[in-house]
């Protein structure tokens, strides 16, 4: 039995899966809420936070793409994780002026 202070409905949202396309422009003819099992209107959730989703076509993702990250997790405007590695030119290493 739940404690008397616990409300079953208070945490109901935690059991719900995100189910809409959050792309800047949703291209799906059925709208942001439509999702299919596979194909261009398959809804992928962010592989890091699962709090945002996108249709494959709305984010120009191929059918072979197994995952996607939202801008908040990947870095604004990227749609995928960026490498932080930056090549240094000659004489620009640590301790070089």
C-alpha cells in the first residue's frame, strides 16, 4: 500500500514517453503527434535525455541512423554531438606564444 501522503497521479507523467516532433519545422502531413514504426515519420527520441523527439525526415536523418541528439544535449544548431578536438597550427601548442 502507498503511504498516505503519496498521490498515484502525482508521478503519472514520469511513466509517459515523449511522443511529438520538436523539430523547428515539422514536415509530417499528419502533424507533430503522428509517429510510425519505421520510415520517414518514425519518431526518434534524443539518445541522451529522451525529452525531445524528431521525425527522421524533419531532421534529415537516414533510415540507417540509429540515434539522434537534441540541440540541448549535442550543442545548439548541431543536431548531433560535436567533437571538441581542434587541430593546432605550428607553434600553437601548450606553452607557445
